[in-house]
C-alpha cells in the first residue's frame, strides 16, 4: 500500500516552473532546482571516481540501530517523507494497490482512464467525477493514525525538522503538525482557489465542504469559474515552497524516515538522494522501495536505496505496516506508552468534537423543520 492519499501526481519531470502569476518566485525555484541538481552531480562524480568517504553512523542496519542513533542525542534534524500508506489504516485507500487502490475502483465514474479524475484538463471539462469522489474522501471523516502521531512525538521531542507528504488528506495537520512543519508536496484540501488566472480568489476548507456536501459544483462567488482544492493535478506544477524548502532542509538532515510510499512519483521520489552520503535512511513500508538500479550500482552511480548489497552502510528497511513500524520504533525508543496514550486521547477528543458537531447540526435541522411547519400569521381585516 504505497503511494496513497497523495493526489494524482502530475510531475513526471524533475524540473518544474511556477505558475505564471507567481513570477516573483521564478528565480527561487530555478535556483533551488539547479543547486539540488548540482549537489546530485557532485555526489555522482564523487561516488564514481571514488572520491570522499561516507561515515557509517548507525551501529547496525536495523531498527535497533536507528533507535540507538536517535537516543544518542546526535539526531536533531529528522525529515519524514510519507505517502498514502500512512493513511490506509484510517480507512483512506491508496492509489495503486491492486484490487483495493483508488485507481482500481473508479469504474462508476465512466472515466476514459483512471488517472483522468485527477487531470486538470479533464477536470475543467468534467468536474463532476472529481467532486463526487471528493465527497467520499473529504477531510474530517477520518482520524490520524499511529504513524501520524509518531511524527507529532518527533516534533514535540525536538527531533523533527520537516515532514514532506504526498498526501492530500490533511491528517498531518489534524495530528498536530503545523504549516511550518509540513511541505504538502502534492497540495492540500486545506485551501481552494478559483481556477481562473484572472481571479484566483481563495476559499477555505469549510466553504468547499459546504459546496461538496450540498452536491453543488463549487463555483467562484466573483467570476463563476470553477473552484478547485489546492491539490496538485496531473498537468500542474508542484508548490514553489517544495523546491525552496528542500534546498534548505535536506543538506541538514541527519536521519531520513520514509513511510508508506512506493517512491515511484517524481520529483518527490528523488528526494531520497538529496541527503548527505552519511545520512541514515529508514524505510517503513509493506515492501522495499526506492532501490538503486543494479546496473547503475555496478557503474558506481549512487542515490538509490541500498538495503542488501555488501556495500550497504546506511539504509534500513523495516517491512511492516506503517503503524506497526512506528510502534516498534517507539518501543525501542522508550516512547511506546506515550505514543499509545497520545493516540487514545486525541481520538477521544476528535470523537467528542464530532458528537458535538452532529448534535448542533441536528438542532439546527430541527429548528428549520419546526419553523417551516408553522403557518404564517394572517392579518385581520379592519
């Protein structure tokens, strides 16, 4: 179950340019992309020519070794890279799992091909399938998972530098990560904008929710154009902040934790090669992902994950669900009881809020029904 609550990614190219109306960010994105590509080339030539040496940071290439490193006090800039697999236990399907993934269950929408539901050109002509699906998967109907709260613990304990997520379900925010903690690489439902370049009026989560659950196609109050959640469709650019932040974050990363993603979608998948050669990388997933091509390995080209070769020195694969992997790591860190209590308290809080919301909605509906049943007063003729 990899690659999930991530909206369709339309970023097949490593280099992306910002939208026309954001000309002021043009140079920032080009500079960030250019410099990270130069970093990659330096690492490539260094590896090929045998220049430099990579320090082995972990005592052993196991979850135990990772836990010992975190507890050593040397690990203060952890970056988490996450995909749909961290949200499947919340009831949100991933995209690519055979039989259960989102793309395997879209027949009822009569699409020309599954990915069309997240393609910007198709959306502008036929928005109905996307909004019908959005109603089924809309944020607020699901609770964060153990994995989400593990990242919140990393933040609370001063270890988390940033979470880079492919997901659009906003569960990282619900779990307590804030805007500065997050890079929502494939966008978010948190805000929406008018699709007209001449307008671009912004709308909040509640506005969009009202439209979707009223079965109305959201249209701009100002110009009547379609309004789309700020998720990245195929054919759109990634947020500029993705590029500018990775330039600052990944050179400083001292542990990369990758969870619930197949590492198949670029440019997100390429982030694993942006950390230093000595930075340990932990994958928690149902299967190994992101491994270097064997031929490239023979030629000395680095970048991909190396779990099994004789040269492996920093990459650890823990094959399990994301929740089980986070619980196992929390146990080794001495945080398991704290994590379980955090999940219990937060889920109880969310359930309580949901009950209050439903009670309030019921009272409002009853009041409207009552007022509608009262006949209008008749005025007596003089």
